[in-house]
C-alpha cells in the first residue's frame, strides 16, 4: 500500500464495524484480536478498536498508530479483499513493534486462509 492511510482503506461507520463483528472470522492473539470478513471494495480496509482499558488517550492513540503502520506496510493481498477490525489489547501498547507486527501478519494470514 502507499504511505498514506487513505479513507478508502478505512472502516468508517458503526454499521461496517458491526457487520464484520457479526459475520466475520476471529483470530485472537496476545496483543491483538483480528476479525475479518470478505468485502467487494477491491482493497483491504481496516478499523481499529481501542477501549479505555488499553490506557489513557495517549496510550490508545499510540497503539492505534502502530496498528495503522503495520497495516500500511503489508504486501498486497491474494486477490480477496477483506474488511479487518483490530481490537487492541493492553499489552500491545508496551510490546515491541516487531512482535505486534509479526502477530498481526500471522493472524491475517490465518484469516485469509480460512474460507
């Protein structure tokens, strides 16, 4: 993907988040829980949930920026585009970037493989 996190690559409305949460598949990890559902938009889209349990606003926003950066660095998908919702856990804010990135990529690979 490009360097910018375009609006076309975001889940924006509550309805989009709820649709993925109800109809998507889930993979839980130590730092993140990923939910994904196939879409017809032609590109992967990301939505991030970081509750107050993660930390104060500074910590939550840092965790969300890290997840966005991981998503931006991903190689192009296999032709199947997904809507992905990442639920950030408390440990993700303090964990090394490489560990969170590796977990995100493994979880996304599992979600892409599931059909």
